[in-house]
C-alpha cells in the first residue's frame, strides 16, 4: 500500500483509498486486523492524526470496524448489501440533483428496473413482504395521512416489491431507483395525483404477487408509470400557464 505525497489530494483520503484498494483486491481480508496507527503512520510516512482521519473515512463507509481492549484495533469489516444502501441512495440523489435529468428519463429508468423484479417477486416474495405491502396500502387509504407520510409509504411499498425478488444484488441496485427517484417523483406529482388511483394500482400489484401472476404485476407497473408520467406532464402544463 502506497501513496504519493506530491499529489494534491488530501493525504488521509489517499491512505483511505490505498487501504480500500487492498480490501477490494483481497490483500486485506475480512476480519483481518489492520496495522496499528503508529505502524500505518510509519508505513505511509505521515502523522498519526492523518492516519486516524483515514480510518474514520473507512469506518464511515463500513469498510472497517474498531474494537477496544488489548486485542482491539481496526479490523476489516464484512460489508453487507444493506450497509451499502445509504451510499447508493445518497449517490443517486446527488446525481439526480446535480445533473439535468428529465422527469421522463428518471421515470423510464426507475420503472424499467422495477419491472425487472416483477417476475422474480411473483415467484419468491415472502408472506412478510406481502403483508408489508398490504399494510402500506391500508396506511395510504387513511384520510388524515400527510403528503410526506404518503410518500414514505409509497417508498416502503415499492421497497417491499423489489426485495420480494429475493436477490440482494437487485435490491442494492434498486435502492437508488426506489428511494431516490420515488420521492422526487412524489414531490413533483403530489398536487395532482389521485391517491385512490395509486392505491388501486398498488392493490393490483399486491394481488398479482399474492397469486403469483407476474403478468398482472408487470401490467400494473406499466399503468403506474403511464399515470405518473401523465401527472408530471399535467403539472408542467399547469405551471406554464400565465397566472
């Protein structure tokens, strides 16, 4: 593991990247103890506070964990897919907010990805995941539910649909699609949408999953995509009209 002191990048960031690369390449394996702060400082020819900052970066990414005591230190962590969800969501949110991505483009991507889960979810969804979806549909029908709470319920519903595919790689990849794109879509369309229409489509999806009918799930997602796009276009048209 090496760094280049002449590079403008922060030294602690370079050290963190060097250790990260060693973990990814298998040079450092899960549960292996990293050298001490003093040993790392000597290896990289930097101060211990610089090493400490690098370790904090790695811990924030869940790549290492620290233990106290005589046998303690910093150890390579086993990063789970769930641990990485927040990073995926944050990255997706930043990309959508920092770049010019049209509503239709985001909508197309999100539903194409979600529809990829439909057939698997119809085969593999658990009773608990179906119960979660039914509970969210019930919640969405409550008259006093705020727009923010409806949005959160909408995300939870689609998260259960995606997780029903029983594929952790898909769940990870779609974390950004569902939990970054869905709130964005809800924010744009909440003034125009009919909760009854969305609840009806959600119910069709849940019924399809319960009956193992992937075609019904897919068709319902297509209808939901068309409805969502129409809402966005209606909102855009309304905003263009003179006051």
